[in-house]
């Protein structure tokens, strides 16, 4: 309806392949549930009916890394859990993205000791940091929209032989 009104009787749409691929990547991101502490409750609240992340194409959290392309790390990561986190990240298909949700995932939070990682970026590359202790669901949604902007700006790289 809206597209027909803009095009008139021409019936032609022009775009680039990059724009179509990036648009489809943002509209079908499947996050992996990786809640480790109290931030996971806020992540689940963002998925519930009041905030409804399904309007962004994220119908449900995937329990399997092979079905996910977005890892949301919510909470503190212990040194024992770091190897599991890395293994799950390596099992995710390309392209893949990571959101560090909360102060504990971003910088260790109030847990400055030997057992807790001082930021999940020591284990996996992080694309977006969501601040707060615990961050509100609105913060996670803002982080996802920021990730959408980053993905939409991606350019295809030529393969090197």
C-alpha cells in the first residue's frame, strides 16, 4: 500500500544487493539465550508482551548456537564459564554478533575478584555494550536498534585469493 503509493504506475524498485542482504539480516536475527545472572530477568522482560521484541523479528530465544546469529550475554561471566561461552560462540554460523548486557558482562561490575571475568570482551568480540545494573529492557532494545544500524552499514568485502 505505502510502496505502491510512492512508486505510482512504474512498478520498479531499485536497490543494491548489500541493502537487501543487510535488511534481511536485521529483520531475522535470532538471539541465543545466554542469561547468567540478574540481567537475564530483564532480558526475558524485554522478550515478554509489554516490550515485545518480536516486532524486531526476534520471535523467541534460541537455545542452540547453530540456530542463532546474535549472542546476548546477560550477567557476570566466571572464568569456568568463559570456555563454554567461547565454544558456543565458535559454533554460531557467520555472520554473528554479540551484545554485552549489563555492567557485569561489560566490565565485571562490582565483582572485582579472580573468579569473574572483567568483561566478556576478553573471551568474544563484543559489538554493542548495554550499560546498567541491571539494565532496563528499554536499554536492551536500544542496543538491538544500535546493532541494526551497524549491520545496515556493513559493506561486502572482496575475497582475497
